[in-house]
C-alpha cells in the first residue's frame, strides 16, 4: 500500500489507477497529511460491497416493536406540549 497527496495523484492518476487495476496495489490519498480516500481495484471494491450486502439487517424483537407502536398510539402523544418560556436576553 502506498500513500500519496491528492495534488500529486492528480498528476499521476493513470499510474495510480493502473497500480490498483493490474498490481492490486492500494493507494491512500491524503489531504494535508490526513488520509481521506483509497484507490482500489474494482474487484476489491465489489468484494467489499458484496460482503456488506450479505449481512442481514437487524430487526427488533416483536415484543419491543409492539411496545413502540403502543407508545406511538398513546393519547398524550397527540396533544401538543406547552412551550417552555424563552430565556430573556438579560440573563
């Protein structure tokens, strides 16, 4: 893995992309010395995004979902709350 400032990467974009595509080398792009992005091959990107798609979405247990729905239907939720008194500029 190599590291390169964005300003330098602009001048060598073809080379950076070629290293990612053919040599499977990752290049970390930096901005003022801080890492901000990574150039990787499309193959690696697809593997990374596919692995995220394989993770099932978490679902709350039905008991908790029922309690949330009951709380949403509670009559007090429909009545507007009184506004708090505003702070005066002198405080």
